[in-house]
């Protein structure tokens, strides 16, 4: 993105920054007020399990709708048309997996982390270590993508083009994130996500209404104008696109079609394995509230993606592909440019601030999840064999959050300007391959045992990462991360179509080749608890 | 408790709803993705105005997602919650 940075900036950087500053001040006040009591592990990791279903559902939407899904999907629809829309459908349908198979049973069975569910009847230490490894890997990839994306956003919205200036902003984002997590714990983080989700969805909804009003509420007319604008683009490759049908982005060859299918599989199966999504189910008092949270999340996320459909085509029609591709930030600038077109500097400032708030809320959610997993699974269970107090777990978690924050700042600065957009897709692929099979098996398959879990988790994790390292995302093409080298022997940038079935199969093979059939009494206890909530963690009384 | 008829009833009701429904939406999504990847001309067929088959099927994915969510919530509220609560009360005593 740095290469394009000097071409055109958008709106008034001072206004953008001022509105973002206001967001930080308001959320800080809320976080400090919300975090009067963060002494126990229950309060720090789950906000005392006291959020209602609707509140948690809004926070899930806030956690899930990253800058990539706002700027990225609207931009992809504006430039590639239908293929951007395909992307958003995978992100939405995925929530049915969470609703039907995972959310309620997970809430009933676990305490703080995903590993609680797995280690209920499997061997504690190896399973926790494996689950913590996958959790930290997914969180770090996701975190890195967000932090590096912040650099591009700065170039676009604040007119900061120097490397040092962008690094400074990445550092500020990182420090703010650390403060939110340290001061606010899960409760503060949740409120940041709620505020951000409301702003983001309301902002996108407002812009959608404005676009629809401009075209007399006639969606077909927006589509027609978008196609006309694309066909009038000065670049021939863009002008030839049929943006109303699939194929503009992924239709080129059989490899790219299979690559797209692979991405679609990872998106739909990855969401219910994302650790920061799973952890949100522990912030509500009962399984029924967990169900309500997912219902709210599905409604909000679905509405939001419908908005992006209108915004994407609206940006193509009203702003035009030449201006979008010529702006700093390229495809990502479609939504901000549309805001400028519709509502001038003020609306642009608001949308820019929301985009920044989006990064902050998502990274804070990731950090608290990763630090909880380290403190609860690795430190308390594996290293100290449960001989630690809850206060100690919270302390370790806070230290982890600081370390992770500093790591994320450092890596984010290094990765700034690199093409690492594949990291989000990679995080979904790892979540789908390494986490989801084990979660589903341990909730629904009585015979499932420790070896099956370990084979599936490590097999899914390692195969996904190895395949991506040797894929065109990392080397071998002009858009690769390391464009100068070529060690890509795996043709797909998205490894999910291989690694996810492999991980599911490894879970079955590992289980059946082991004589370990587990303790039937514990398996029975887990089944009763997961379905009825008997013995489930209660909310903290207030 | 796990062997009791009440629990087995709850368990089989849950599974009889959740597994077929999951299979249904995954297959429906799979069909959509395959059409999106390979059947460009079919998806580009215009139905009315500039609205084509692909857009309608895509919006259909939104619709089925919302409908399945609604069906599941109704099912869980009517069929699962009372049964789970009865078992919970039996094991833990009624909530104070």
C-alpha cells in the first residue's frame, strides 16, 4: 500500500483524527467505569458471565466485523463485483455452525477457554497444550493482519505517508489495545466491541440508505450504474469485467476456481473454531443466552453484509473504479471514498474513525483471548499443574497481554506495507482445520480420545502452515509476500480444501488406532452437562 | 442420569434436528459455491432488470440462514429447554 500512498488522500485528516480521538476518550471512560471489579479470574476473563444475550451478540458482531470485512468486502464488491459478495456469504453462513453445533454445548461445558471443553474427558496436559498452541497461532496471525492493516489505513485516512509516522500510529493502536485489556478485562473489551459494533453498523446502514435514496430505492438501477461505471474504466482488465456475475476475481483458471472453493470451505468452517469467537460464549450466564447471542450476531452480521453489497456496488457506480484504484489504499478506499461522495468530510471522518475503532476492538478481543489461553491452559494447567490461585492466573494473563501487545506492535511495524492479506484467510483455515474437528468430535462422539484430538489439532495446524508456506501467497508470483523467491510447489493460496478434510480424518484415524476408550463415567457426565447445563459455570452474583 | 429415558429423549431430539439441518445448509452452501466457481453463465442469467440468478441465489443464502436460525430457536425453546430444565431440576434441585 505504501507504493500507492502518495497518489491521493481522502478528506480532512485532522477531522478524521479528531473523531477517532473522541471514540478513544469515550470508550476509555466506559472501560474504566465498567472495570471497577476485575479481581477474580471469572470477572477478568468473562466479565463475570453477566452480559445478556443481545449485548453479547452485539459484541460478537463487533469482534467479528474486522476492518477487512468492512473496507475489504465493500472494496472487493466495488472492483470485482459479485466475487466480493461470495466472500461475505461464507462469513455469514458460518454462524449456523456456531449456532447449531457449538455455542450452547460449549457454554455449558467450559469455563474460560476452548481447551476447557476438550480437556473435560481427554488427557488434560497434552490437549491443553495443543489447544493453546492453535489458539495462540490463530490469534497471532489475525492480530498481525489487523495491525499491518492499520498502517495502510493511516496512509489513506490520516495522510501520514512516512514510514516512521505509520509506525508510530501502529504503536499507538497497540498501546491502546494493551490498556483496554489491562484495565478493562473482558468486561471493558466487550463494551469497546459493543460501542464499535453499533457505530459500524449504524454508519454502514446510514450510508446504505443514502445510496438507495440516490437511486430512487431501485437496487437494479445501482447494479446497472455499477456495471456501466466499471465498463468505462480506463484499465482494460477492469473494464472487461462482468461485475454482476461471479468470476471476475476467481474465474481465471481451474486452479483459481479450486482456490476459491478452498477459501469458501475455510470461511464456513473456520468461524466456529476461532478462539476469540468461542471465548465470547463464556460471557453470558446460560446456554440459552449463548443461543440468543448467536441469533443477535447472525441478524447484525447478516444485515451488515447486505449493507456492504449496496455500498460496494454504490461505490462502483458513484465513485468509479478509476478513483478507487488510484487512491491511497486501493480497493480498501472504496467505502471511505463513497462516504466522502455522499456526506462530505464529516461523514468521511466518522466512517474513518469507525474503521480505526474496528481495528482496536478486534485486536483487544484477540489479545484477551490469547492471554487467557496462555494463563489458563499453559501456565496454570501445564506448567503449574493447577497449583495456582485465580489471582495469579489473572496476573499472568495481564503480563501475557503486554508481551503480546509489544510483539504485535513490532511485527505489525515490520509487516506494514507487506502483502499479508492472506493472513486472515490463513487464520480461518487454521481455525477450521486445527480447532473445529476436535471441538465437534469431543462434543458429539463418545469414542473420541486424546490421540485423535492431538493428531487432528497438530495435523491440521502443521499441514495448513506448511501448505501456505509453499503456496503462491508466500513466494513465486508478483503479489507474493516474498516476490523475489520461488519455492511454491503447492498451487493454492488457500490450503483449507486439503488441510480441513485431513484434520477431520486424522481425528478419526487417531481415535480408532488408540486403545484408549476413556472413562465412560466422565463421558456420560460431560454429555449430560453439555446438553442440560447441570454443573455449568454460573454467573458471578452482583 | 445419562442412561435415563428423559435424557436419551433430549439427546436424540437435539441430534435429530441439528444434524440434518447442518447437512442441509452445508450442502446448499456447497451448491452455491460450486455454481459460483463453475457456472458463470448460469449465474449471469438475467431475471428482471439487472438482477440475475446469482444475486437471487446469493440473497437466498441470507434468507435460508435467517430462516434456519428462526426454526432452531423455536425448536430449542419448545422442545429442548423444558426437557433440559426438568433434568437440571431433578439433579440440582429447583433454582432458588
